[in-house]
């Protein structure tokens, strides 16, 4: 296929070639796609959901959908845009499911605490604990954002996705993306102000 959108780079063309092979049932090409992109999908889902186990489940569902809908894929946008759109839909569905069926956060709290069990003799123990507290505070602040703001922040901050691509993923104009990110960053600063200034 020769008529690629102008924003396509070598990686985008490679992804399209793999998807063309996947359409023909090529499992090796599919495995290459998974190996290349699974880390960013798991990372995005983990930041959206605050749970590594759920993030891996989401990533698995994302790639099942890629396989099942490969014959309908058209390279009108970057493959990663399509991949993040699927991730957006699945994580939003999971967030809404959680609102309908809230569960105790004790298990996730215990899961985060396990990481904090450090050797008391270690010189790095306190530094590691402080870093974990900072990351926990940041994640809690992100968790408090509305879905669209949360996804925009995660894509921009952690995946370095352009405003244009975020707009395609979230079905927003570029000015709307910038407005969403501005509101999100304002809320994050407000939520983290006390923590970062050392206040109780």
C-alpha cells in the first residue's frame, strides 16, 4: 500500500505491513505487533486503572480485538492511534463497571503496600519509600480526574503522544485537547499542592 497519511513514519509503515500480514492469518506478524506495543498499552491501562493486574487483562483484551478486527483495519490513522482507541474504550468500560459495582480497596491497598516492605538495613530504603509515596500521590491525583482528562494526561505525560493524535484517540479537536489538559493539570496541581509542599 503506497498512499500513507503524511504523518506516517517508518514505524507506522512497518505496523501497517504487519497488520496486512495479520489479515492473512499470520500469527508471527501478530506476535511482533504484540511485542512491540504491549508495554505502552499495559502502561496506559495501569495509569488509567491504578492496577497492574487489571491493566494486563485490558492489554490482553486489546490485542484479542486487534486480531478479531484485523480484516476491518484501514491505515487512515496511525496503528497506535487505533490501538489507543481500543484501549480507551476498554478502560472507560472498566472504570464505569467499577462505579456500578464498587469493591473494597483493601486488596489493592495491600498490593501497593507489599512494594514498600524494604530491608530496614538498606541505605536506599527511605529513598525508595519516599519515591513510592510520591508516585502513589500522583496516581491518586490522576485517579481523581474525569475519564477523558485522565486519558489525555496519561497519553501526553507517560506515552508522549502528540496533541493531534490524542485528539484522534479521544474524538476531540486539538484546541479541545489543550483545554482538557489545561483543566487536568490545574486539578492535579491543586490535589498535589499539600503533598508536595509538605503540608498535612
